């Protein structure tokens, strides 16, 4: 059967034979060949050189190369094959008694290598540009380069990623895109041409270059730079061009998850001003591989991302527990499409139902529980304090005590920075949940720990989706206060922190991601307006005032909790703070008999360790 591979091999051998025959014949013509013999020697030289060429090509597997993607390594391989082939030819001719002049071998080697190598270079050049593009490119240069194409692109970064991007754009034969050039902060690249595109200067010239060259599209091809530097470049580019894009992370390119040509729109997390937290993947995998893992609130923003992160560490079973039928269905369907060995088990259950939770944990006996089920909206919980206590406190108590009862190895509570000195019922109930797991850690063989998040970008109910909706409606964007600040992290970061905490747990700790400086909400709103292609005066920003229970700023750890040194890069650990366990459990026992206002007041005071037992007992 004649395959495409065999046809390709035959065509390659035929063209190589023609180039070899031409090389030998031209050499005979250029030199005085009367001393070498007649026609027989000419034909034998062609045959031997052809034989050696293919012998060494197969030896070094050059016939398997995809020449449209040939690089310097491939050309060096051709040079080696040419040298070995001509050397072997000379040796055979010497052994059979033919006399050779050194200049004959040198000229033959030069013509032969140029012919074979030139044919490969031409093939790559043709597939990169094509006749039509070459002709249009020349025509454009003659008529003047000032006529704008539909997209005139400036690439920020003349390194490996930028060079690969230029190659892929040119290979795509996209006639709608004109690459104007690079900018790069490395002065050694300035005034040079890379892959046919000039390096026009440093990044501080972006404003000037955009105006001079009619640029309407900027791609930031620097996937390895810090988030702080990336944010600065994005802000500079966005100030002069609306269409700003960036490349994926370099590790995604390196591991083949995405192509360098898969540029994406700039996202709000690119402007966080810090690098994403890294994980000790080996430690996490050694804990989770082959285990049964249970995630509560598995259908939520954080819970579902925890599930996605867990899958890569190959647990035997992943229990997806949640109260919402649709959300659990969605994450279950998504994970089952991955075709991995892990068994995904959806469970509909309410953490407030103690009996049901005990049944689930007894049946599946998970080694790890990640407790992400909670009410999290500050204003809503201010109006519904009993429901906040039921879900966040009683629900945590049910799952944690079941974990202790059935010998779970590690229990990780997803908490919040709002649990620090809380003035609102939501933060207070999350602090009470932390107290529950800390109290259990003192008496249980299960390792109980908590993880505090800042605000999670893009999670349900967070400011980003709200701002996007307001921008889509034409504005205004509503901000509570011009000085309101929050710590921010991405959903993947939050989920990774949970997993890392489980691997680091000894029992009783509160883990916190070091998120550097907090971000002003108004600055976040302004950035999102710019990323959406608008100006602030087009959308508008309206200040609505601080809502009930809100703090102007959040804290990660209270002064009493702070350990100065991180337990892991970018991860801090809080000290255990003394509290009245008796008051805590008495409050849980009696809260339903109290009024909504008393529940709110006692929860906040107890969370701040200010409630004596006898006050609750009354």
C-alpha cells in the first residue's frame, strides 16, 4: 500500500538525486576534468554520492524532518551529512585508484551542500510566506508602509516568545495583520531585525511608536515577567491602544497546553501586581494520590475549582457534595469528560443535616475533606444572621465532628479574611467556624486546619462579575467608598492554597496567602473599564456608601495571630488564639431561641472573644 509517507520519501529522494547530479555535473564543468576520466567516472561519482547521502540521511533520521519547520539544528545536520558523504566518496575513489585534486572535493562539497540546504530553506520559506504574500509584501514596501492594514501590531518582547509569535503569525498567512515591529528593554536588541521585524526601542517608547506607526494592536509576548511588571506594561499600552492582548503563561506553552499563537485578551488578574502562588506539587500528590477525597460546596466557585485542581493528583474517588442540584450536576458532567481513572461521585446533601452528613462520610470514608460550603455575602447575612449561623457554624460543626467520628485524616476549612476582628455576622460566623475546627484539633486524631482567603476574583457574587454587568449596561459602575480596599486572589490560587494547606497541616493552624498590598476597589473598577475598551467618563463611577457590616479595609491576621516567618513561600500561618470553647458551644445550642439581633450581636462579640459564658447561658 502506498502511503503519504512513502510518497513523501520518494519525492524527497528524487529531488535530492537531481540536486546531487547537478552538483557533480556543475563541478565537472567548472574545473578541468580531463584528468578525472570520462563519462563513466561522472556517473559513478553521482551514484556513490547519492548512495552515501541517503545512507547518512537515514542514519541521522534526516529523512523524517518536517522541513517547513526547519531550524539551525537541521541545517547543521545537513552540513554534517554533506561532509560525511563527500569524505566517503573521496575515500572510495582513492581506494579504487582514481586521482583527485583537493579543489574538486571542495567545490563539490560547497555546491552539494548549498543545493541540498538551499532546497530545504526554499521549502520552508515558501510554506511560511507563499508566493502571494511575498508579492504583496514587496508591493506594499514599494507603495509605502504607512497605509494601515486592518490590524497593525506591535509586539512587546523580542525574546523567545515574541520570536515564536512572529513565526506563527507569518506562517498563518494572515494578510489582515501587519507586524510593525518589537519593543524590548534589552538594549542589545535595539536597531536589530529579528525574524524580519525591527526592534524599534524600549517599552517606554510605546506611546510614541503607536502614534508614529498608526498601531492599533499590541501583544505582550513576555509570559515569564512578574505580575507587577506586566501590570505596568498593560496600563501603559491600554493608555494608547484599546486592543491589548497577552500570551499564555510560559509553562503552558512549554508543556504544550497552548500554542504561542493563542494570544488572549488581557484579564483583570494580570493587574494584581504580584506573581501567582506556586505549589509543592510533589507533597500534595503524595498525600492525595489513590485516596478518597470529599469536597463540600463542590458546585460553588471555590469548591468546583478545588475539584478541578484535585483531579490532577489522581485520587481514587472524588465525592462532590453540595446542596444545589444544578451546580453539582454541572461540575460532575465537566469532570467526567476528562476521562481519568478517578471516580466522581455526586452527592446531594445539606451540611445542616447532621444525620445525612454522617451517613455520607461513614459510607465513603474519605481521607481528606475540603469544606467549602458556606454563605458568604456580607449584606445578605446581616439581614439573615440565624441562617448564617446554621450554615457557616452548625454546618461546619456537623461536617467536622463527622470527620472526627469516622477517622478522616485531614479536614480543611475554607475561611475568609473577614473572620479577622469581624464587625459583621458573616465574618463572625466564619471565625466561629475556625474556632470549632481549632477546638476539635486539640482532642482529635484528625488534622483540622483553616485557610483564609481574600476576595476571589471572578467568584459568584464578587465585584468583578457585578462590574462587568454594569459596564455591559453602559454604567455607571458602583463602588461603596473611594478608599475601600480588599485583598484579591484568583480562583485557581485560592484552590491551590487549600490543597497546599492540607499537605502542610499539623493541626490547629490557620493558613493565609501573602497577597502583598491590598487593592483599592475603585482602581479595580477603573482597570476593568479600560480592559472593556471604554474610558472612565464613558461609563462613570458612582459611590454608594459603605453597606451594613462592611469594613473599609480587611486584615489577613490579627496582631495576636501573626507568625513573622512564612511556613511556605507566600503562605503565612496564624497562631492559635485563646477563646471560650464553653461559650462557643453554648451559643450554638441556644442561638435559635434568641432574636435575630441578639444572634448577630452575640456572634460578633463571641468571634472577637468578648462574650462571657454566663451572658449566653441566660
